[in-house]
C-alpha cells in the first residue's frame, strides 16, 4: 500500500516518542507519552465531563462515540462549552444530517471533516514548555502544537486555541481541554466549494473525486461475517484532475488558482464545447467533450509558488501546465513559442488583475471577476508535426496498406553541425520522399494529431532544400519540386471524407531555401481529434512533376521538415 506524504508523516509521529524538555513548571507534569494501561477511554471522560457536553453532542451524533471508545490511540483537543455553545453543536448536527441526506460521501461530510476530525489526531502528541511542532489532524490538516507563556504562565496551544487543562493519559490516548473551537482552514480544492459564485468550477472537480480506503490507518470495530467492520474509515482523496493541474489538496504545497465565476464559466463552456465535437464513432465522445471543454478553462489557472519566485513574479508567471524552456524547441520548433505562461500578470488586463484573493491553508483562490486568460494562451495551440517522426507517417503511395513493391522511398535525413541550415531545420532532421524508380511520382501521407473542431487553422508546410542534407548537392538535386497537398478528416458520422480537401493542387518550392509555404487559411474541420489515440486528420503530399519536367526544371524528390496548423490570428508563422 502506498502512502501519501501526509499519512507517512502521521506514521512517523506515531513511531517517535516526543521527548520532554526538563522544566520545573507544573504544566509539563500534565503530559506523558504513553497511554495509561487500563485507564478510562477518551469517550468515557468526554461523555461524563459537563464542561464538554456540547462537543459530546456532535461526537455522538456523528458516530465518534464508538471511535473514541475503541482501542485505537488518539489525541483529542476538546473545546469547552464556554466557547462551543449548544447552538453551535446543534448547527453541526444539522449540517451532518443535511450532508448525509444529500448523499455526500462520509469523507466530505462537513461536520465530520471540519469539526470532529479537526479536533482529533492519530496517536499521542505531547507538549513541553519549549515545544513547537506541527501535527496532522485526522482530516489531513497541519496544525501547530506549541507552548506559549502569558503573564508568566505557561500554556500549550493547538492552532490559536490555548489549553485550559490536560487530563492524565487515558487508556487510548491523550485528552486536552481547549478554550475554543479550532478553526478549520480550507485548502484550495476545498475553498472552491465554499466561495460564493464558484459552484460550477467546484462541481467539475467534485465530479472526479474518489477515495482510496486505507485500512492500516482506520479504526477496526470487530469482525462481522468474517469481515472486519471499521468504526472510522481513513481514506485518501484521489482526483483525475490533479494529473492535469496539480495536487490542489496537498497541505505541503502552495498554490494560487485563478477561479472563474459561474457566469464566466458558463460563457466559456458555450464557446469551448464547440472545439471538442468528436465524431459519432469515437468511444465515450460525450465524456471526452465534457472533460476537455472544461479542462480548456482550468488548465493554465494553477500556479505553484515553488516555480514562481517572488523576484520574477511581477514580470512573468508560469502555471503548472507551462512547458519548460528547454522543451519548447522540440514541441513548437522554436524557443519563443509558449503557452500557459503569462507576462505582466498584475498589470491591468493581466491574469491576476481584477481578482479577489481568498486565503487557503495551502495558498490562495483568486476569484476572477473578469477573465483575462485567452484561449490562444492555453489550449488553442500551434500544432507542429515533424515529418521525420515515424509515428507521423501514415502511409505511402496513397494506400493505407503497406505495399510489397513500394513506389516511394522515405528516409530520415539529419542536418549536420556546420551546415548553413543547422539549427534552422526543426529538430535538425527532415523526411526525404523519393521515387524508387525514375518514372514514379512519389507520395506520402502524414497524421496530424490533436486537431480541434470548428477552429480556423492556417496550414503550412516547411520544405527543405537539398543543401541541408549535403552542401555538395548537384544542380539536379537542388532543383525545386512541385506537389499537391490534400487534407482528409472524419465527418460527423466517423467516416473519412471521400476525396479530401485539396489545399494546393500544384505548389512549387523555392530552391536552396528553407521554404515555409502557406497552403490555406481559415481551414475549419468539423470534428475533433484532441486526446484520441487514433489520429483522424491527415495531409497527403503527392509529387506533381511530369516526366518532361523531371530532372530538368524540377526534381521528384521531396524533402519535408514539418506540417504546421496555426489557429488563425491574422499573422504568419515564422520557424526559426
């Protein structure tokens, strides 16, 4: 069984006895590390102490009377009636009933999570005069356990609540009586459910919440029909969305999240859903559309303090989805193209302008009153298909089936250091598409992945001169070529359109230059292939050099560096 960081720390605390500093203060005599063998249970003491009757009501109503009577060892911080009133107790009971009736998972019942478990920790935790530490409560929250001196009197503390007294160790742990309710401080994920106006965003995350049961940390209550029954089930929250944006519930981390209000969310969903229209044959098309249209909003909104030092924060900020600088060239063909990273975030129109910062236990939720993250900064990205990548080559000679006697030969060619085109050709390599015999017009078809539906694209190809492969190339090898470029994709029924869309019927290249050719503008494909395993968009490249032109005016050998689909923004792409 794997443990999350917070549970490993809980176990570590259980294995190490907390040492006392020598002190003459009588306060230290209240604390001993080991439970008292044969002593009363924590529940016995709490249930019979009239100053704790309101806390007792909540524990009993939530089923924790049985938990605190079990052999499992706990440390309990019980607030007195003076600052935890009967009205507050009844309010928590009502919250428990409401969440239970709504079918809210036990782990997410607010009365249990935010009150009961916020006052109980696993194992023994003791305090001495000079002691300062952080302990993990049963709900995973980190609270400071410390000691302070006021007017010459030493007093232990949990969070910002002082101890009134501490009992002798009990048979199943330690009990501290504190002067008030320990405040519950939500983390970023939890805060989404609490901030008014963020219901849509919260519901999206809640939809993917799952809980992994951890029997080693749960409280067994006996055997029924050969199976262990647990009085208190400790679980770990898992959420698929954490894989996309980060562990928003991690109490060890510091995150800032820009959160759209319901109105902004609904407006964006109406637009973004059109970009994720999968054809009817795509498995779970509706689920994919639901997930990716919402991820299109969420990705790029979470920022880790670890990778955004204060000295650079006001100039540029990187979200958890930003690609490292060193990886940009491989992904986009240059180092200057980036997504999920924003310049001048605090200036007017920046992503952190016009937001309401709400503090969390592990960072901030920044509620956005206006939306300053454009799709061109996040999911609406340039698509770069490297011709030499073997997974990009769909088929040759116009057939999806491999021919035993191919007419076209394809090979990967490297651009060597010292060549004038070195570091100009993307990835310093390209694909050469050549005829097997002199009378053949070669052709090759390439997959284009992750295309959005209903997004206007400008489509480019980058063609490479013979000199990039060999600076001593002959005059015939250096001749330009001519090709037809045809786009194919699936229609809504899932069938590939029959003849394709001819972007250019006879496009000539320029000799001796790295030639970026615009094939078409504002090309809109009706179906989406984003995130699917099987590519559904292809570009066919067919040589169009006649026999009379071959090796005289043109060459039939084609050299392709990359295919580029760029969401239309009114400017041409430049490949360095």
